[in-house]
C-alpha cells in the first residue's frame, strides 16, 4: 500500500498581490519568464492542483512546484531570479526594470531600436551592464522576425485536408506537391569569379548582368521525393495546363492523382477547370492563402536555390535551364522524401496559442 505524500500547504494571495501579479501578466513589457511565473501563482491561488496547472500552462510540474514554493516563502520577491554568488550587485532591481521598460516601450530619437551604446547613454549605465540585462531577459532589439497569419476562411479545413494527405495518403493514388518557381534569373557576374584558395574564400563582384528569366513548374512526389519538372519562359494558365498534361502522361493511368497547390489565379481559370472535368482522376487540394509553408515542394525549392541557383553564374537563359535540368536529373537518381510529422491538431493548437499571445500583448 503506497503512503500518501507530504501535504502541500495552500497558497493564497492578497488583493494587493493579485493586482501586481495580474499587472505583470497583462503588461506587454513584462519579461515572459516573470509573466509565466505570475500565471503559475494565480492558477495555484485558484485552488488548482500542481498537475492541473502544469497541464493548463504547458510547463513541467517541477516548474510549478518551484515557483509555488518560492512565492509561499518570499511572496512577490520570490518570483525574481535568485542572486548569483560573487560581488554584491551595484545595479538595483529598479535599474533593471527601467532598462527593460525602455527597451520594450520606447524608441531612441534617432533610430528604430536600441543598441547597448544608446541604451547605456540613456540610462547612465555601462554597455556591459545593459548587455547582461538583455541577455538575462532574452531581449534582442536588433533582431526581428516576419510572420503572417492566414486570413483564409477555410484555413482549418484546408490544413486538415492537406496534412491528412501527408500522414494518411489514399490507396492507389499518388500525392504530389506542386508549385511554380517563377522569375528565376540568369545572372552573370560583371567580372570573373575568383576561385577559393587556402585561407581565402571564393570572391565575386557585387554587381551582375541579367540575361533573362525562366519559370520552373515542379511536382514533388510525397512518398518517394521524386520530382517531375518542366521549364517555361512564361507563367500563365497555358503553361500550367501543359504541365498538367505532362503529369497525366507520367503518372500511371491506374493511379488517382492528388495535387496539392496554392491559390494562384492560373490554377483556377475556366480552361483549367474544363481540363480537370475531362480528367476526373486529378483531385486538386489548395493550401490556405499565405500558407506556402504547408506545401512540401517549397522545401525542395529551397534545396535548389541554396545548392544551385544562389551562387550560380549563367550567361544565358539556356545555360540556366541546362543547369536546372541537370540538377533535377541528379536529384531524381537519389531522391530524398521530406517527411511530414506534425498532425493537423498540433498545427492548429500552435496557431491558436500564437493568436492568444499576440492578442494578450496589447498590439
């Protein structure tokens, strides 16, 4: 018979403490670590168990126990990081808060973001002190990331449709991820490229000579990683229809074809719809708008760009197209599938969590 564990003392907060904790959670300038600790204390104060708080906030039970205990022992001060051993600190908590608030809520007069030098001048602290504070609270004003949420009204349905094809493809069918990489430029350097030598990297002129563009239509077979590709000088519904004809010729007649592609206008013209009616084995699955990350062929395009196009030198479109065809043939000799692992529920939960986070930030 198992013995019961030690009884956990109840946690309660005063009205004043609750006001401070809720302010830390709501205030967009609060460091994420402190906001998370405040949420843990507030959840525990509502009478939820450690395991329930862990599940609700998606943190480990040990994390809940740690900050619950720290609050019981030291109150609000217990939610701050423990002081490290060594020389007594000369920077007060008020100094730290002042740097964090200025970093998150203000901008320097002559710049779009703070540097350690400008923050040090504005606060009277040293650059090293500002740098230590930023590192401690994971602040990096010089860094930025791009993000774009899909506004597609059928976002959830389309995610479930496409991810379902990845994780549970239908029998007697071929799942292809298709897209066009348009405006691939044939670029020649204005001066000869100097080859690398020991101790010196390859050197090339910063300017280039443009010789024209081409468009690559590509369909990635999800199961094997093989790619069917076709090059065209223009990017219209006419060229897309020609590519569909090629797919119809190359895919065995006994297989259904499930084609994952984006919402580009050339994919939905009357001529394309008429062709699809005449070829009922083709089934089109559209990714949500602004969600190209859901199409696996984009990962293959990234390989092509990084390994062949970015540093390539081509004096004509013909030379560019020869290189692309050669690279495509080499890829298909040793194809490597890109394995999708996320379920639709995991993706949708992550998007929902991001939406809640930006909604709570005050932006």
